[in-house]
């Protein structure tokens, strides 16, 4: 098993855990805001008035809100090659809609290959 891929799996698992924690916090905040809106509606309106509309979390939201950091610029250092490739692959997995095909991935990756030997590879 490749040590770099193990590190990437650990890193991704940590991100997934943090994301799940953030989602739980967001759900708690949404519940508190809904309760506050209901209390305000009861205090500022007649008894027979309709309740204030509640905030609703979208269950069908498909847009990925992750904003991962792009990989560092790669200067051709062979010892850093594997880490660069892993960083690019992790980025592609986190934002699959941004990279519909391999050509798009290659072009995007080449923007980070801009110094020394890496620039020779890109040309």
C-alpha cells in the first residue's frame, strides 16, 4: 500500500468528519433560528395571525459547498511529484462537477506546473 495514498485517505476521512460536524452544527442553528422566528411572530402579531414562514434546509441541494485549497505549484522536484499528484486527485474528487473529463483535469493541473522541469513537462 502506498504511504501517500494512506495519508490522502486519512486526510479525506478527517475532512469528511469535519463536514459532518459542520452539518450537525448547521442543523442546530437552523432549529434555533426557527424557534426564534416563531417566538418573534407570536410577540409581534395578533393571536389569529398565521405563523411566520420557517427556514427550511434544502434536502435536494446538489451544489458542493466545499472550497478546498488547490495543490501547491509544482517545480519538477521528483521527490514532491507523488504529493502533487495526490493533491490534484483529491481536488478532483472533492469537486467532480468542475472536471467533467480528463482533458479538463490535465489543463487545470498544468496551470500548477510552472517552474523549472515542470514547465518543460507542460510544454
